[in-house]
């Protein structure tokens, strides 16, 4: 697989709007998108820092993943996302190398991008997201 860059950092927060206000008011970073992902029960606000993005993740009622992270670890860095040329191919390559991506096939995440994840137990403690540029 070819990793192109660190595309974003995913930050777990209790209120994506309050967090976004901090990044925009205190640090002067532009908010570039606000999305609600009903399937994943997440609110996602993206803030741009130069060519990098911070993804502010707020769980909605009944969301299982970020909620659990917030309960056990509190607010903070949740995942690192690498941009790859082809997430489907990267998923197959990792499976071939004996790793266990979260999903058998990539799913659509924020911004409609295809994504998959590698769990922290296989990556020395960091949840890694792989995504590819939107077509
Ligand atoms: Co992400």
C-alpha cells in the first residue's frame, strides 16, 4: 500500500461545537465542515490547520465507540488517519499480512470517504484509520 500522508487526527470530545469554538476562537483555525453521520451516530466537525485536519468527534445517544472511549479515557486523541491510494487494496494487503482490519470491506465515513481501521492491539496502542481521497 502507499501511504500519502497523515490526513487527520480524530479527537474525541463531549461537545464538538464547544471544541470547535476553542479551535476557531482561541487558535484561529477555520471550521471547514459539520456533518452528522446517522449510521455511526456521530457528529463530526472538521477544523483545518494548514494542510492537516482535526476531526472533532461527538457521540450521539446510543453511539458505542466514542462514548466508551470518553467514559474510560476522557476527551483527547482517539485515532490517527493515514491517507492511502486505495483503502480496499490496503485492507486486503493487511489481511494478507495477518492483520485484522476492523471491517472485512471499507465503509463510508466522514465526507463520504471510504475508511477502515486497525485496532490499537495490532498497532502498538494507536487506533489507525485508513482513508482515501474522495473521488
Ligand atoms: Co477519522
